[in-house]
C-alpha cells in the first residue's frame, strides 16, 4: 500500500530530492533530550506544511505513547526509558518525579497497566516499565540521596489533606509543587496508609516507603501523624481553604456465613497490620485464606512465613488468568505464591466455617460457576454439586474492605458506603471538599489511588482560582494509534532475579530488581511510540509553507535517529557505509560542527557525539570561509625555507605557478586549515602544543595585535587586498575540535576493549577534499594504516538516496539505528584527561607507528 516510489515518479518534470529531516521540534532547547527516533517515518508531504491545496480536513489523531496515556500517574515513559538507555539515571528519575513521588514504591507494587498496552508486546513482550522505575529509585538509594530543596510557596491559600496513603500524598505532592502550603493529617502513628500497613515487607520494604515520604516532606509538605480528623468543621475551623479526603477503607468485609465468629477466624488486613507494625505473630497447622485479590495472596504468603504448615487459598475466581472470571491478583503474585507452596483452590466459595471444641476445624466450600455477569458486575453463581471440605485450624478472610462508618456525616455516600464524588473532578456535595482513593471509589490499588490524588489536585487548583473545574481542566491525553513495526526484531524481555525459594522465610524482598546492564538493554527495546504522533489538521493550515514542488500524494520519508545528538544524518552514513556487514573494526567520523562517530563491526556498533565546533568548516577563523571559488583548499610548507604554496578552489595550478594578480585568494576553507596546521607543525613553525616558535625568524611569522600569526597568502595574491593568515586563535579552535573528536574515538575504543582500528572513514560535506595524511598528522583520529583511511564525502546524502530508492535500506536504517549503542562521552571519567592529551599534535602520549615516516624524529 506504500506508494513512495510511484508517487515520486508521478511528479513528472518536477525536480525531486529526498527530504532528510528530524521532525520533532518540541524538545529544542529543553531538557530532557528528545526521545530516540528508532524508526523511520513516512508522512505525506502536506503534513509538513508544504504549499499544497488541502484535500480535506484530517481526523485528529493521538500524540502520546499508549503507555503514557494508560499510566494513571501520566508518567512520560518513552522519554525516561530513553534517558535510561543513555545511562542518564539521575535525569530519568527527575523526569519520573515530574509526575509522581513513588518510583520506588510503584516500581515494586504497581499493577503496571502501561505494560498491558505496550506496543512492544505486539512484537514479542512488553517493556518491563515497572522494573525500570524500581531501578531508578534503587540506583539513587545505593548512595546517600541528595536532600530535596523546599518548593517556594507562592500561594497563601493553605490546603488540608486527610490521610497519608497514596492518594493523599500524591495530591499533596502536586499541590506543593504548585506552590501551595499543604498539611496532611494522618490518624495512624506513621504515614503511608495501606502502603505501610497493608503490604508485606517482602514486597515493599518500609525503608523505600520512608525515603519517598521523606522526599515529599523535604519539599515542604507538613505531615501530622496521630491526628485523626472526624469532621469537616475540624478542618475549616483551622482556616484551610480546601480539603482532600483520602481516608481509605480500613474495615474488612464479612463473609456472612455460619461460623465466621469462631475463634481462629481473622481478617487479612488485621494480620498484615499487626505484622507491619512490628508485632510478634505466629501461626501453626493448616490455614485457609479466603479471597483472590492481592491482599489475599499477600496474607497467604505471609501465613507461610509465620509458620503455617499448609496454606489453602480459596477463591471464587478462576485460576485461568485469560478468562473474564480470573483472579484479580497479579500474575506474578500468583506464580510466586504457588512457588512458595500456597495451594490455590479456584472457583470455590465458603459455605460455612466448622468448629470443634471452640476452635476452627474446617471450611465447607461451595462450587462457583461464574463470578461476573454479562455487564461485568459482581454476581457470583454457585453450583449445587458437592464441593470439598478443607481441614484447617485458622481462616483468614480477605474479600475486600469498606469505609469506616460515621465519618464526615455532611458528605453524601453511595449504597456501598463510600463518599460520593464526581468521577472526573472528585468533587463532593460540599463546596471545597474533594475526596479520592479507596474511601471514595472503593478498594482499588496504589496507582489508581495516585491518579485520584493527582486529579483532585487539579480540581483544587481550579476551585481556588475560581475557574470551571470541569471545563478548564486539561484534556485527557490521546494515544498514537498507528505505530509501525517493520524491521523490529524479536528480543527477549529482561527478567529480574528473585530470592531463592529456600531463603523466602522472613521479610527479605523476593524480587531483587534489575542490574544496570539489564535496565539499559530493556530500555533500548522501547519503540518510542510518541515520535509517530501526527499533526492536527489545524497545524497543517497554519504551518509555514516551504515552497517545495511535490505531488500531493507523495511521501516524505524521515530516517530514524540514534540519540539526542546523533541524528538521522548519522543513520544515513551508517546505511551508506554498512559497517554492520564487516568483520574489520571500522571508525566512521562524520565531520561537522557536531562530530558524530560510529565504531564497530558486525558484532557490535557504538556511537557518540562530540562538539567539534564550526572551525573544521572554515567558520570562526580569522580568514575562514566556506568551500567556494577563491578559498584556499590545499597548503604545503617547505620544511627548509618555510615558504608556502597553495591552491584555491576552481584552480588546478599552485600559486607559485601563477602571477600574483591571477591567484585571487579570498580565505581558507576547512580542507585548507586541516592542511595548514600539520604543515606548520612539520615545518617547525609551531610545536606539538600548537604554539608558534617565537625564536623563528621569518617574514611570514609575525606578532600582530595580541598574538602571533603566519602569512599563507600575501595581499597581492588575494582579491581582498590584505594578507591571509593563520593566527594562534585559529590553531586553538582547530585543536579544540580535533581533540573532542580524538578523545571521543578513544573512549569508544576503550568501550569495545580494542587498541587499534582497521579502517577509518572520513565523511562530511567536505570529506572528499580532506588530505588523509594531514588529518592523521593533525590527530583527528587514532593511528591507522594510511592505506585504510578513506574520505567518502557526503555519506549522509548517499544514505538518504539509497533509502529513497531501496525499501530494504529503510529497514536496515530502522534495525541498526536501534542496535547502535549511544555512548555519552561526558559521563566517562576519562574524557577530560583524554581531551587534554588530544590537544597536542598529533597527541601528547599515543604512538603513531603508521605515521613515523611523516612525523619529525623525537628529540
């Protein structure tokens, strides 16, 4: 269905060029860096605002990655995975914390709806997004965390939050970051709500929770524990202007079956709260846990750790995790419970609890044939067939919680007893009062509670500003609908290690998290769906036309990029030179203001970006100019006489073969300056450090203004009426550029563990004109046999043309842009030292055996 070549052909006599672009501009000048465009993109020409009559208004499409849209906290997943892939863990964590304060908590216990919708799952398996969150928190926690800076309070309207669970703390976090003074009231002795008292230590270590609560407090949120709030009057009498109620659901539901009041029957939440509060609890004999959710599974696994011989989990739901009546607990929780010896009895309800001698002795069960009706409502249907009786000494009930009765009588409630709120704004029937979390929506999970807190924070801000809480709130994000997957090869999902079964006896954490190499490999698997966002029709109308004459049906094809500073032009070089097909170790340098380097072969490819500056292209030099007629492009200096001969562009003769008035030199272009400095060095005019030899007496060497300079062309040889010179500042500018390039190459070589390269390929706009010996003597790249140094010119343009005409090359671009590993040079502790050593000509310490015949003898 792709008409790329046909559409281009239909243009007829119109001159066509492949348009070679990076199109994402929304990150220019901002941090973090743009997401890695690991896919090429086909977009019709009119989507770029070309001056073409519009055919019809196009339907608005989504702009955000599906994972970000699905995440209740709205975490910018594709960007933080990009930063992880570049080993920018601190920046990735900062990005996550723009959305919520719980990377360590949710990195362990989140139900990760983002992974369920991950587009990578349509290729092989979803990205382990939750594990990546955890890695960032653990990485920061591996050393002493830097204390957060308090947020300046810009507003004078104090806000109260009742309850310090995930909903309350998420709301407080967003409000403090907006500059509001926020106080949290917590009835328990410690903050954290159900995260602290309802989740076992082996799933959520309390040190992780404590640190993330402490982070919120460091920002300026005040948390008052042991401070129960019973009425709204208690809050408003303290002059709070708005309140968010996040009181949770702390009362356990009843089974309502005979024998439920027998000794030996307990509630799961009571058991977990005792254990998490530090009480000494032990169990013995056989234990039955009733329920199929996460709390039930937690209670069953805890019972094993507390000494139970057998643990039987009885649930109405099916253990077929693909059916509509499946257990609500997460797949991994169920798997780990089974590994630890929990016996799961699916599709069974409790008929009665049997006691003997005033103690529980068994549970009589009844078969459950369905749990939910056709509308998805809880409506269990039971069988009349006989069901087993399970002999146990203890029964733990975990079938849900309900809100405490009698609190906040002014608020309207649902038939289930929770606070009635607007499902989008979380408003109650009382102005200025908002509610969320389990106490308003019924029992859910941590990340859903976070969402409620964040949405309530938006509503509170709008309410205090006197705005329309519904009409003025941000529009929901809309996901990109079409994510191409051509060329995406299957890669195994990384799996975090787990504690050995024989060690799962106490509170030690079971899931051990990713190693650094694992999280990087997993992040690289991300497809970065957001880069496929399409512009709205209104954008097309307002876009400034480029005036390119192109058929309306033609496609612009955008090659992918490798990383933030390694763009589509480098991918063009990559597919043009194809080092991924070679056995030899190849170093490819795309010379420009931003030098881009590729090193590797068919086994592994890495890349880097180095700030070489514009001097190589003739810019910012005293007499620098672009490669145009009159530019000096070739220079030789006699080692004995120190005299200069040169050629200018569009003239095959040397200046010494012409009359002075015929030469008409205007300045020096990039290839000329790359000749000039090595020639000055070899002639003894400058030393290895690039400084002029002040003891040399020669009419071309002189001191002018505040620095030394050397005359390349006398005024009578120029068309500008003045001498063309190379000054000390020019030499230093070239040294800075070549040092960045050389040091970058050496960092890449160390990364691959190699001492030499087999081939050096010089690319760039003027690559074909660079003298390879001059470049080598200057020290632009590590030592290599000159026979294996090649100048290939505009390889990026070559790759663009190849991609335009060859669909297979586009697939290669997609595949290898994803495979190339980007190395951030500035993160290497050796970079500065290598850079300093590389300032020398050709280098302070490195040997150049292949250049011995060209270099002056060592003194």
